[in-house]
C-alpha cells in the first residue's frame, strides 16, 4: 500500500518534513559521495555578506544556483558546492560604527583598532543563522559546515600571494591620481564600485564671468560643480574650434565658442528687437591660449603665488566639446582627471581647497561647509560680485557611495592601483571564451566595460579588510611586496610572523629591515578593496598555492556561475580581472546573468516604498517549490522578474497542483486495487495507443528538458515539463479514467497503472532539480516505499535518459491533431451554447490529414459527437457575400464602382471565395475594364447555413451540425442526470467505490427518461437501485435542461 495522499495544495508543511528528511539522512552529503568518481563540474558560489538579511532577490539567485548543480549531479558529475562568506569591507565597519555610536575614522581610532576589529568579526556573523535557515528553506544545497571565509588568515595569505604576483609583474603601483572618493567613509572607490551607485539628481550649475586681464571683457565658462570654483587655476578651450568675442545685450563683452552663442546668449534678445549679441571678433581656440584672466577668488591667487607657479590663463585641449556649456571649461586639477592632465601639461599650480571629509578648507570663505552645501553660498557671492552670468538647473546622473549613500567627489590623492589597462587585450580575449547567458551582456555591458577598462584603485584608507602587503622603508622609501607568512618571517626575523593575525592592527606590529639602507620598514596603512576578496575565491578558498594545488587546478575554471546583472561590474569583473592577471584565462565557462526582482507593477522593491517582499514570509506563504517554479518559468532569467503572490499561486495551481493531483489520483486507485508497481513490468508491445502516446510524449519531454538544461535554457526546460504534466493530467488521465475504475485487474488496467506510474516517476526525476521538495515526496511514496533497493532519495538517482525506441513522432502528430480538433470543437459548442453533455449528431472537419478510426473515435467521444466526417473542403457549408472596400477600390476603379457592386451582389459566394483563396484575387470585367480585387479590396460577410456553427484557424476548421433529434435530446438529459448525481456523491463525501440508491422525484418526464436508461445510469454512478417519489438521506432540487427535478442519494451496502 502507498501512503494516502491529501489533495490540498498546502505544501509548506510537507516541505519542512522533506527538509528534515534530507538533514537527518545527510542526503546532500550522500549526493556528493555518490559522484566522487564522476567527472568534475565546478560551481562557484558568489559569497553573500552575513551581516545583512536575505531579500527576495536572493531567492532568485539561490534557486538558479541550486538547480544547475542538482541537475549536473544527477547527470553523474561531482559538483563541489563550497559555501562562502564575504566578510570584509566598509559595510561591516559602518554597521559597527552605528552599533558603537561612533562617527568617522577619528572616533574609530580613539575607540581603538583592536576592539573595533573584534566587533567587526562579531558583526559579520550577525545573520549567519538566518542565512543558513533561509538557504535550507529554499532548498539551496551547499557545504555550509566548511565554508570559505574571506577574513580567515589562510584566505588572506592566498590574496597576498596574488598581490605579490601582480607586484612582480610591475602591475601594482602607487600613484597620485584623481579618484572617486567618499568623504564620509574617507576612502577612494574603484570604478566598478562607482558604477553601482549612480542616481539622477537636479542641481544648479554655474555660467561664470572670468575677467580678462587688460581688457573690458570676460570669458564665459560653465561648470556643474560650483564648489570647485575656489580651486580654479585655468580655463580650457578646444584648439580647433571657432571662438568669438561678442558684445551682448546685457552690456558685457564675452569670449565663448561661436557654436554655442545662441544657446547661451539667445535669451538676452528683447521684445523691441534688440539682438542678443553682436560679434566683434572671430578666432581659433589656439589664438586664446595663454590669455590671462583675474583669479575668481583671492585665495586661489595667493595659493598659486606660494607655489611660484603661473596660473589663471587659457589652456587648450581637445576634450572640450561643443555639446553644452559655453565651449570654455574651468580647470581645477585637484578635482577631475581631464583637469589634472591639463594641469600636468601646463605645469599649473595645485590648489585643493577641500579636505578629506569633503569640507571646504580654511583658506576659503566657506570653511567647514560640505562641498555640496557650499554650492548655494558660492553662487550667491558670485552673483553679488557680478561674476555670475547664470545658474541654470540641470538633471544628471551623479555617483553616490554604494555603501553609505554620500555624494562622491573626484579628488586627487595618493592611492594604490592595479594596472588593468596593461592587460586590457587579455581581458577582452578571455571574455570572448565565456558562454554568457544572455550573449548580449557579455558582448555589450560587460564587454564594453572591459574595452574601456581603467586601472583598479585597489587600496582603501580603512581598517577592516585584507591588509595591503607592501612594506615601505621609513627612511629611503624602498617598497617590498610580501607574498606569504614564510617570506614575512624571513624579512622580519620575527617568529611571530608565523602566527600573527593578518589584520590591522596586529600585522602592523611586524616590521622588517630595509635591504637597501638598513632602516625600519613598516607595512603601508591601507587595506584592499573587498571586491578583490570575492574575486580571489577560486584559489583563496583552497589556500592556494600553499596547499591543495591539485584540488584547485581540478576545480578551475568554474563550469558555472550565476549572479544578478549588477555583478557585471562587481564579482564577475573581479573574478575576470584576477584570473587574467594571475592565470591569463577566464575563471568561468558559463554564466547566467539574472535580472532584478521587481514588484507587480515593475517598480524596484524598497522598504521606503513599502513594496518590498519579505522572503521568509513569501516562503512561509507559498512554499519553496512554488517560488522556485515561478522564477524558472516566468521569464528569461536575465529579464526583470515581477514578483507577486497571484502569479506564484497561478504557477502553483497550474503545474504543481496538476502534478500533485495526478499523483494523488494514481495513489487513490492503486490503493483501492492494492496495486504495487514493483510486481509488474511495462510491456510496451502490449500497450494500447493511448499508453504508447503518453510514453512517447514522456520520452520526448525527457529528451528536450535534458537538452535545455544542458544548455542552460531554464524557461524552455520548465515549459517542457509544464506542457507534459498538462497533457498527462488533462488528456491522458481524463481519457483513461474509466480504465482505472474498471473492476478486477485485467491487463488493460495494469497497462494504465504501469504507464501512469512510469510517467510520474520519470517526470519527477526530470523535474527534481527544479522542484526538489515535491518530487522527493512523490518519489519516497511511489518508489521507495515499495522498492527497498531503490536509491534513498530522488536526488541520489541518475537523471532519466530518453528511450528513443518509445518516441513515435507520427503518433504524437496524430494526437496533436486530435487535440487541435477538440479545441475547435469545444469552441464551436460554446459559440452554439450547447453543453458538452448534450450529444451532437455530426461534426465536419477539415484538417491536414484524415485521422484513422482510433483517433476519430477519440474526437467523437471527447466532443460527444456521434459522427465526425473529414472533408477536403467545408466552404460549401458556409455562405459568403462580398462588397467593395471603397477606401481601396474607389481610387482604382471609381468609374466602374457601380458595376463592381452589381457583380459582387450577384456572384456565387462559395465560388468567389474559392477563387480568392486559389488565385489571391477575384477577377472579372466591367464595361470592358479588367477588374482584380484582392482580399484588402473586399468586405467579406461570412454567414453560417441554418443549424451549422463553424470554428477554425490556419490548421483546423470544424463545422458543427447543431440540429438535435429527439433521441439526442433524451441522451442529453441522461448525461445531465448522471452529472448531478456525481456532484451529490462528491458533496456528501462518498468514497469512490461506495454504492448508492438514487431517487428521482417531482418530474414525470425526467423519471421516464431515467427509467428507460436505468442500466447506463446505474453503471456510471454505482447505483444499486433507482426509484421514484421516494425520500432519501440527501435530497436536492436541480434544473436539468430547463426541467425542475428533485434527486436523492443514499449510501447502501453491497
């Protein structure tokens, strides 16, 4: 006996039981051990940070990252799945600052680095338990007992080895460069970090008057960052563009680009017709070079004088464009890369009136103000002094710190960089070896990023991170990279190097002796970008190259990774960058890029909007399989996913519910018949056509789903499963239901059981990687309960292999045509408003080919039609009339319009339609003129002949004869009565095999029909007796085809 199955769709409790079964029986571990000798298939898990809670997007990444390894394991591969935790970085520091009530680096250092680092270690595990519970609930299998942790010393030592390799190649350098800088965090950001934090903002720009020395004239220059104006040391023009000196209607004389004069000065024209400006002189940009102007702020002139450098003159560079502004750009070399290049070219003074906190310095009138807060004051002061021409508002994308949401500034400072520009070609070449899903990300978003790669700003002026492994001599400045503990011990002579924790402040206590001058070398104070940590995981998780060398080499590169689209400039990039720098090859072969999860209106989810979905609530409401299934079938993985309960429940009902109910149907009747599938074999040659069809469809589905998953086509695989389950339930089971109801255990019944059993077991194995909980529960009951030799879990089984000998394409095509005819037949019934329980005499069919009698019988039975007649043409069963389409016919045949109308009104509609279909036009003469009318020239009216209803598409046309004889009407009453009795059986919870007594009261007409058809009715409803005018335990009044009748039912013993 199989365990009885409930038909409710509340899967959450069942999933908890399955999760417990996996845990108590070490099923994940056994699935790995099972495949120890199999070919390696490596999956890298991008490490989450355990000091933040999972969100609904993590469900998507988890279910994709779980499904592919499950599939590959069932295919016989050894798939190591080492979990990892990303533990370093500023987000952790910010969390600890908040916890301790600290604000900024000074307060951290006052608090003490030792206790602060200790708190960081504690903080990173804040939600570890929640993440583990979340992963288990969603069905994500990974080795959580022995994860890699980026703050572990072994991991850090491997990173040191990597950085030393990069140093030895001359690709790690310290440079004074303009860097994206977060004043709140006090540290620079890498270009891929900056890319994650852009927002659209509206701000005021400034068009400023710079007084020309020795002339009553001004340069008009535009800037989007007014706070940089106190640090202005030059202006810049394009050397090849044309510039003009103009007298403007506001009374000033300006220099600016000719191409932009109307844009900037046009508004000065007056209603009286006074022009906005008058051109006085024209020149090239080079003619303005070195032309001097007065400093905008006195403090800037003073700073330049102290440096003994000349500033405040016009420079030339072709980066100046004519797309906006005035064609003259203000130069502040401390705050922009283009500015810095011009500064170096002209040896300009270096003025940086902004401190490391992003505040204006004491030299300026705005001391202590944050740069963005200083903008309005600067504009007001310039206006008062007559130096502000305009301050237009504009909207642009501005970078914010992705960690603390502070506006970034571009800021000149010393930082450590990896020279990615030196390996650009290698990056591009390696990227071309990757199978990107979708391809457009690899070629576009990611490929373009690599083509325009910048050097990686690797250092961070912070505390909790992998310490940069450079020791620098305090005296001579000699620098040395250290690649291991052993090397550090030799250089320092300190045994403590063997055991010291490789974090600040502990590692900073290890000093070395300079090999050049003999003085003390100390580690530089910076830590590294935490993205380097995650990019190092392929080798650092194994403590490579210090141990596990063969293990790393066998698991590199990964066959598969997957993360959200924002990781194109995050983890995907850091992996590719480090792998190229160290091994000059791509670190992964296949990558599925995932779109973001949105709300049902396509909006980004956020707590502030109130539209964020709690993943734990969603899992507790719908269950993991339902959410997994939604993400697999809803859309291509790289597209945005609109997540909402209605869509999840629809998928649960349509696929999971259908599969479960089909399984429950099998269990119900198998238990009634005490059927045990292990006692029989499936004898294909003895099977009827319907069974062979299901097995053909099953093996076709197995083959196609396997191919789709092998090629990472997830929605296509899901749709293949969905289609098969739908056909198995709504066609095979529906058509074969009575075979399961039959008495005894004849061969036909055994065939039906074995066919459905085989289909259920195989399709569950096929679907197991996608919906692991439900398929496990079905397997344990269907297979393991009776076959003790079977694998302990469905996830320890091999993935099914299609039996090509069972695939019969001709059979599938025939049944496909049957289904198409049935669909059209149902549509015709609906159009005629005739229920399916009312038999119909004849239905005419035009289809691709005439079906054999077996299939024709199915159509007749399914549509309750006595005779299906195939015809090559059904047009004679429909009448057609034609009128000219005046819009097209009028211009072509205006004079013949009357004759055209007359001809069409008198034409044989059927013949005309046949001509139109065959020739593409109806051709005739009017007054000697040849007329040719195509379908677009005609208004065609289709009329059914009396009693006929037509439905069709490009493949199948059906015509129902709706004329009903008295015998057909009576038969319709019989089917309606049977339906009402079956409904009453269900309503009073009779068991399927319960026998009953039936009473028909209050309608002599129906009583007479029932009496005449008593035997047929009794067989269908298991009635031992049918009586009239008798009260039974359950009575109900019904409307049967317009006749009121009371029917009673009562259980009897047999």
